[in-house]
């Protein structure tokens, strides 16, 4: 009736199989209630979820709706059988209070586990992204068009150029003038201006010289696209990767020089 998402994992099972599977867990729950071990039962069931030992359903398959709808279904089911036990108004109210107390404890504990699992998943993804960013051969970055400064840079900047991310951030809006070759600033600025008209997924590439900590300029090839837009659809951040093409540029210049010498 309430279309609980978690039930989709049991569509291939017959009603008899679902009932048979449910008997064990319901027996454990009702026995825990009878023996006044509800807190223990809540902790045990949630630990199975956190440890990914629920069988058919994975721990990350549980949605927020499953928690809220599951609590609602449980309260409805428990309340349904009250009148088979008593018609005494005071006892009915007391039983409803007990159900509410149990639901509150269970919902709070489940919400804490859910949040913890989400944090673990996010941290795992961030760790993977960080590892990928720091093992690629290029200089990965995110650049704010609004603030004219880097908001993210991988560790390769320190290896290639000698700058740490903190040092790059300190340059702020002066980063173009500080580390880009004077002859490449105008072209770089004009390229950045074109992002106002590009589509998501479009990649813009250009070559420029970046100054390292020793004062040397290194040729880099930049591949960049829109990363984030504001509510008006205007690009506010771009994401890119710069690859070291200094050796290629030097080789090309040597070939041009040799060709000119031969022609002369």
C-alpha cells in the first residue's frame, strides 16, 4: 500500500517464501519485547545492517524512505492487534505509548546508522577521487571564474612546479599574472571568457607556459570544461587537467631551427 522501496528486492520471491523468511525476524522481535530486551534487539538488527549481513539487501540499498515507511508500517501493524488484547482505554493508551517509545528509539538508532553509512560511502568516494587525481600524470584543478582563483589542485602541482595548493591559493586573483608567461596571459584570458558560451561536456584546449618555483617556464597543454554553473546557468567554475608538453615544444622548436638552418 505504501510502496516501500526495499520490497523491490523481494519481487522474485513468492508470498509463502517472504512469510517464511519473516517468521524468524518477527519471532526474535516479539521474544525480545516479551523479555524486555528491546534495546538489545534494536542494536543487534542494526549491527547486521551496518556489517552488510542482511542477505538479499545490501547495506547501501536501504533508502531514507525505507526507514520512515518501515517505522510507519511497524506502528500500524502493532496497533492493529491492540484490540485483540484489550478494550480498556487506559491500557490501549499505555500500549500506544510503548509503541511510540519503541519507534522513537528504533528510528533514532536507524537514522544514526544511516547517516554513518552515508558518511562512510562519501569518504570512500572522496578517497578514491583523491587517489585518482594524485596518480594521473597531469595537473588536475578546479578554477573559480567568479573569484579568479584555484579551488582545488592535486598534489602533482608540487611535483611539477614546486608550489603547494596552499601557496597557489594565496596568489588569489593574481594567479594568472604570477605564474603564467606574460605572452600567454592575453590568450588565456580570452579562452576563459569563451566559457560563457560553451555547452556542458565541451572541452577547450590551449597551450601556455607556467612558471615553476625556480622561475623557469614550462609548456603545458590545458584541457578544460565547465564544472559548475549558477542558478542563471552561467559557468562559475571550470575543471581541467594540464599535461607537460615542454619536451615536445622544445623538440618542435629544435626541428624548426634546424629546418631554417638547412634552408639558409
